[in-house]
């Protein structure tokens, strides 16, 4: 008895980050900060999912860039 793997032809769609900036109406200052945080250069290509995740993480990060535990208490 032998097992066979089913293969699927899935394509991953890549976009230039500048295209995704326009598609998502990302303001310039947010886009430039996101590029710096991700070490992205102009012309980089990513999936839309990667862009969305990077945008979400950037918008939810603290202003100083310091990593803060979710259960951190204020002084």
C-alpha cells in the first residue's frame, strides 16, 4: 500500500510595496515608518498578507519602538 501526495497549483501573488501603499491608502508618513521598521527598500515585493501584517504591527507598536509586554502595568 502506498501513499500519494495531492499537489495543488497555488500561485502567490506579489506586489511592489508602493502599489500596496496606493491600494491601501497608506499615508506617506506611515508608509515610510513601516519601510524603516521592516528594513524594506523601494521596489520590494511582498504578498498583500505580509503588507497588511506589517502595517498592523507598525500601527500597534509603541512610539519609541520599545517592545512592551501585553500585561505591562503603568506606573
